[in-house]
C-alpha cells in the first residue's frame, strides 16, 4: 500500500519536469511519432489526480480497517511489511486530507510528518509547510489555542524570512496570528481545549490481454462509490477470452449470446465497490437500449484472477456472506428469480484492498435466451 503511494509521489515531480522541458522545445521540429509517444507516456505515468486518489484510498483503508496511522507510516500493517513512509509522504497524506475538508486526518498526518521530519538526516519536506498546515487545521478543528502555539513556532522558525518577504502569503499568516492573539486575550479559548485525533487465471493468461489503451480502459475515480480500472473483452478479441466464455457457459448451463462482454477489472490500493445490485431496478422510462433488447442481468459469474495479501473480499451483507479472493476460484449467483423479480439478498460489495492488488473478471448474463434454460415458475417468488 505505502510503496504504491511512494511510487506515485516520486514519479509525479519527475514527469512534470520532463513535461515542462518538452513544452519549451520547438514543436515544429518534433515528429508526429514523438508526440504520440509523449501522449502515451502521459497516460501511463501518474498525475496529481492519481496521487490524490492514492491518498484518499489510504485514508479510507485507515478508517475501514481501524488501522493506527503510526502502523501505516512505519510500514507494518498486521505483520505485513508494506514499506515505510517518509516525512514527505506523510505530509502529502495530511495536505490532501486538509484540502478535502478532512481536518481530522489532516492534522494527525501532519503531526506524524513533523515527528518523522525531526528524525530525518536528509530532509524530505519543509517544516514550515507542515507547521503552517497544522496551525490552520487546528483552527478548523476549533482548537485556536493550539493553532496559536503552532503559528508562533512557525514564525520563530522562519522569522528572518517573514521579515524579508512582504508578500500576500506572509501578510495572511501574520493576520491569522493577530486574530488568534486577540481571541486569546478575549478568553474565547478555554484552558481545556484539545484536538481529538482519530485513530486463464492460474496461468495468468487473461491479465496480459488487458491492454491499457485509452479507448478501452475506464479509470473509475468516484471514491464514494468505486475505485478501479476496467476494460471490456469480447470473445473475438482473444482465444483465451473465448475459452473462458465457453467454460462459464458449461458451468452455468446458460446461454451467453446476449451476455455482456467479459469485464476485467483491477483494484489497487483502497480499490473498492460500495454495496449495489447487479440487476437493474430502473423504471421502464429509464431502461437502456441494451436492456430492452437483451433483458435484465439474470446472473453474475465472478472470477478471481489473483490472490490478495489483505482485504478485497466480496461481501453479501444481507445474508452475512463473505468470499475471500483466491486465484482461480469463482462465484456464481442468480440476480433474478424465475419470475424476473430481483433477488434483494444479492446486494453485494467489494471491500477495499488493504495490501496488494486485485484482478477479477466477471460475466453478466442477460435474460434473453434463457427461456428454456431457466423457465418461469408457477409463482412470483420462485
């Protein structure tokens, strides 16, 4: 988990320097092939959005699995070695949490960044930046007394710089200090104020077919719902995909002519999918053209293509079932009763990946073509 964040954070400034250098070149002399390669490089290398997503994933994992921040920073989670975070990485966790309005995590991670920076021989970040964020975060948390102490520590550390620089940023900080001092004098700050800190799958044949081309890959970044990268593979795309489809057909006994293409998905650190149904519950007016033609999703076949070191389980909360991802295994369930009525107990979710990465593929099977393979029953509940 921590290694992924470190890689993203370390690559970002390097690529920005390359990007800035290229922008200064005479583009008239740059070949079309170079531009094409540069575009591909931009797609493959992380950007600020990737860094933000990685940080948000770690914060979500911290809450989901109740992991002390100290364990994450030290790179020892549940006995697993996940790689130690330096002061700069902890600072980025705090900074992005602050910018997201999560002052609670923001202050805690800034405090850890400050502690780790004090111990670093080769400094990885700037103490003034840490103190500045800590002061503002303490203020947002309602602890102006602590905010005042941190601001005074900041000014003491950078007194000469504050005296030399009369820019808007320095003015803002000094005004903040003055406001806090006035508030302290008016006894608005209570003596007891505190800041609370919270604590073919076996042969790996399917994964290489997943080609990270921009026209086939969708990067899902809505962290409130899901975080994953996925692509759709038709049985005509590769012989392995066709073999997988034939095996699903043999195991389930269902017709796959109207089924969706095989979806291959990768869940990285914090990769998750909130509780949902695979079948559609929309009104007739909102029915998609695919659903009108091929029917609702009658069944789901989920195939695990990798082992996961920690986390990543598929859970069915209504029936209290948890399935741990194990390479080469699969889960199959019906989403609809024989009557076509949705089975509400199939509500399920993908828990966040804590350590490692998770590759899965799934086949959504439609109702068209199942008339004689799974005929209607005599009652609505069959």
